[in-house]
């Protein structure tokens, strides 16, 4: 009997409701930050959220997602129809937390009822034929069903959904036990897709207290380090694109660089760290995160080519095949936000903001109904194809999970007060350490403007610390409370303001929104312009822009460039529009005269009613004296 068989020989007993629901596990590690209780946004982000809720989430044919699980459709051997329900549902659950609505709640109820109606007597929820269970994407799909059912339980406390998730987990453990007990050999990508079930297994343990789920979680992590596994802990300090040899078959079991699935496993490892306090788990995630940021994440906050890590940061200014899958963008965002919630560290908030405003919003159509599967830095916006006969693809199902993650995390609770992570016009309700209701109301057009005012409302004065993020890119800042300056404001950190707060107190922050010229490449050098968290792009929609011409942005000695705001006469919804001066290519001896080029935010580039091409990185002339 192998180790997994021995482990579960005595613990794969039926899930006992009478005991388990009363056992809420106290985590060994408590998050530094807790979400707001309410968030109400205005302006640009509110429109993006509303469009996607109405035109993507609520427009989904839920019965079509559920139909994949019907008995007559349990014939699959290769595909991933079973992921779509869970991806869509977890998106809808996040949307409901942000904007509780009776119509959306009814849709959630209907979706859960439909899914549970197709659960088999042995607990299985999926669409794979009996002979092919545990193969290919079967366990991956079960993962998303469990995540959706537990998201519903967290909203409603409906025990039927938690029971359903537990029965899925019990069935999985039982089937693995009967097979060979090895999860890392199931499916492709060195078991990363299958063993990413670690996340819902940990969440199930924390909600039930049933120790067999903790034992299963730890067994999964043990198997990662076996010769057949993905070595997610021992290779945490190895470049993610170089952990295993390049396989002969790109989409295969031997492929160990699959970006989305790798990060999904690390999300689960953070959940196991919260439960156990094992610092090895946290260190592996932090080391891998730092490596991904250093070697893969580009100027707009995403990466991966044809869904794999490949050392992309070093070549981001070149044309790249199937660049920046939206599923990768969303999972990078989720993993980074997890680390922010766990640690409260400003570097994670900086990365989330960059990814959210650029790569994520850049993959969302201007009406919110569709999501691009890939998002190049130079090129055009192209929709992905339908997958598995489901009427949508993985990225359209996954995109909203990133979009609706942020609102409740913009301002969060700390043990001693509150923390402002992101800036957006809106109101946020939270609780103090003493349990008092507090409202922080942001007034701003950020990221168009760097001016943010925050009004404080609370019933009675209270001593607490409010932390305000100062982004790493903002070098000249001014922060005041009721007109009095706060000293020692440092970029890439939180300004900590500890005082007795009362209703009427006003925090004012002015951030440095100067345009910045960025450069990348060695022999082939390219330049781009960033303002605040927003990456700017040239676009063929704008008169006078020829993105095939070589242009050099004119910056001062410190890399800053003047940007002049211009009106939007395109008829498209564009966040920001500026003109900047460039030097064009020329063969004259005296040098060229400057020309003015129109730029918009990356998320709006190529995203209008008419098809257009766009460019983030402007290729520069090669000069031998510079090389």
C-alpha cells in the first residue's frame, strides 16, 4: 500500500455534518488586511464594472454551463467544459459582494441548484466518462466546482452547497485512493493543473475542520517534490521558465512552465500556509513571485507566451506569439493580491494596480461583454475562439474574476486601523479594531489626476492608524491631514498616520503624475511612456499618427516627458488622451524638428468601435556608439 493509500485508509469516511460545520478552524497565520464591508465606486471603474456585470456575467446562459454536467454529457475524455461553471460563478459571487442585487442573487441560486442536481450518488460533479475520470482536465474542473460552491456558502451559509463541495472532495480522495494515490501524474503540466485543487481543499478544511482535508493538502504538497512532480518548493529560486527542459510536445505532461496552473498551485500553497504557519510554504511563494516579476512581467503587468513562462520580460518589445493570456493576467493579479492581503506590503499593491489598469482592463472590450484571450503590446485587439462547444472561452469566463476582485480591497482593515491601497472615487465602509463603523469617502478622478481627497466619517472619535499607499513611481508627493503636512513621505511604502480621528477629518494626497519614458532592449532598443500607473500607447485612430515611423520621445535628463491633455473627439470611451513630443527618423545633418504625437491609455488602445492598430514600445534607431 503506497503512502497516500495508507494515509486515507482510515480517514476517507463519510463527511459528518453534525460535527464538521461547528468546527471553524482558527488559522495559524492571520492576514494583515481584511476586506471592506461595503464599496461603492463612481466614474471610470464603476462603468467598467457595471458594463461587465450586465453584458458578460448576467448575460451568460447559466443553463448551458450546467448542461455540461448532465448524465448524458458525461462522455468527455480530453476537454475542459467543467471549468466554465466555476469560473463564471466565482466571478458572479465577487460581483454580488461588491453590488448585492436580487436579480444577481436569483441567478446564483439557480446556478447552484442546477449544479447540485447533477451530482452523482458518489459525490462526483464533472463531465468525464467513468473510464477517463482523473485524466486530463477532470480534477481541474472539480476544483472550480468546489470553489464556486464554497463561494456560494460564504455568501449564503447554505449548508447544502458546502456539503456538495465536501462530497466532491471526498469522491476525489476516494477515486485517487482506488487508483494509485498519485495526483501529480494526472493530466498535463507535471500535475500542476490537477494538484491546484490544493486551494479548495484548504478552504474546505478551514470551513469544516475535517482533518482529512488538511492531510490531503499536505500530501499534495509532498508529492510536488517527488521525481514526477512540479518541484514548486525546491525550485522556487529557479527561473520559472527554466525549471524543466523544454518538452518535445508543448502542451504535455512534461511541460513544467505552464504559467496559469503554476500560479494556481501557489495560491493554494498560501492557503496552506495560513492554516499551518509553515514558513517554507510562504517563502516558496514569495521567492517565485519575485522571480516572475523580475523575469516575466512586462510593462503592462502580465506575461507568458502560448500560455508558458519563457523569460518574456527581456524580449517584451518584440512581436510575441499569443502574448499575455488573460487567464495568466487574472491569476497573477489574484496571487499578488493574496500576498498583499497576507503581508500588507506596498510592493504588491503597486503590481496589482499596474496589472489592473493595463493588462486586465486592456483585455476587456469597451462595452464589457467580451474579453480578449491574448493582449499584445504592439498590434491589435483580437477576440479568442470558442472552446469546448461552450459558447465562450476560458479567458471570457476568467476575466471578471480579476475585475471584481479589487473594489473590496481598495481600502482594507488592519489590526490597528485602516489601509488605503488604491485610489478611486467612491465610498468605503469598514470597521475599526473596536468594532466601530467607519466610512472613508474618496474624491478623485485618479488616475487622470493625482489629487485625492479622503473624508473620514465615524460615530465617535477613535485612536487608530490610517495607512496611505505612496506608489513607487511617485517621487514628489504631498500628504496633509486637515491642511497639516505629514512628514517623511516615502515612495513604495505606506504613510502611516496615527491620531485620534473624528468625523470631518480630511486627508489630501497629491501624487507625482509626470510622464516617464521607459526603455528596454539591448541591440534592439525600444521606448515607451508611462504616466502614473497608466501605460500609454500610440493608436492609428488618431490623426497624424503613423505607428510605422520610428519616433524617439523627448525627455529631460531624468527621464520625464511633458504630456499635454487633449479632448477626446473619437466617440470612443477613452480614459486618458495626451500629446507628447517625439523626434522622427531623418537623414538630414541638422537633425529633425519635433513632432507631436497623440497617445491614449493602453487599455483603450485598439479598443474602439473601429478596428485600429496600436503600439506601446516605439522601436529606436540602432546607433553603434550606444552598443
